[in-house]
């Protein structure tokens, strides 16, 4: 899988906060497999779960118009 901007941001935020993937899964309430898939750049992820995880860092994913 190709790394995406989202996957790189999530991994960076996790590391900045001294969390393991397991810690992130537990604290955000998503599964460890989901965290791993997200950080590896899996293309089909549930947006609600992505936002659930990002909420831990006070971020959210939203749709924006392409330029």
C-alpha cells in the first residue's frame, strides 16, 4: 500500500504524543487493525472511524473542493 498524506499525519501525531499503535487504538476506541491499516495507507476506511481517531488529537477529516 502506498502511504497517504493522512497516514503520514496520523503516524507523526501518534509518535509526537509518545503512543504506540496499541495505545492509539485503545485511547481512540478503534481497533488495532484499523490503526495499522490507516498508517499503511489503506484506501478504503470508514470516515467516521478516521474522525474518531483524529478527535484524540483535536483534528477532523472533512471534504474539500478540488482546485
